[in-house]
C-alpha cells in the first residue's frame, strides 16, 4: 500500500463514509467541511486512483468512486507504522504517555482492560 497524504486521506474518509460517490458529490462535501476546491479534489482523486487506493466506474459521462482500501485495514497499517517509528514497536510507552497526561478516560481504561482480558483468554 502506497503512502496516503493527509489531503488524500480526507477524500478517502469521505468515501469510507459513503460510496460510491461522484466527484461532484465529493467536491460538495469537502468544499463545505474542508474548504477544498473542485480542482484540488479531482487531483486528489486521480492520485488515489494511481495509488490503487480508490477505483472508479464510468457511467455515461459521470465517474463513481469507491475505496479499494478498507478503513480498518488502513488504520491498522498506519497505527502499526506509527508505533514502530515512534516507540520501537512497543505499545506501553504510548499508553503510559496518555495515562500520565490524564488523557485516558474511565471508558478508555475499561475498553483496554477488556481487550487485554480477551487477549489473555486467547493465549491460553
């Protein structure tokens, strides 16, 4: 999977919310939410197609775009890459940093505990 820029990710996120979408529908959504102009959005769509992150189907004179990358797949890849680069592949310093700055809510802690409990059960 090729690297996706932050601007390209905005377009991809729009397609993850709903697809297929025409370029006009994407432009309309991103003009309002991210102040992106039509030419910019179309350039980003073309880049995503070249990177094989997005596909299109031509229906008459209109192109309908769909993501080729699942959101969960992309999120996992980027998360692993981030942890590898910033923390030498170790999760503990990341979580500890959030905990020390009181950025973990009680719900976050409960979810983490559930994940750890499930993981322990699977390891037996």
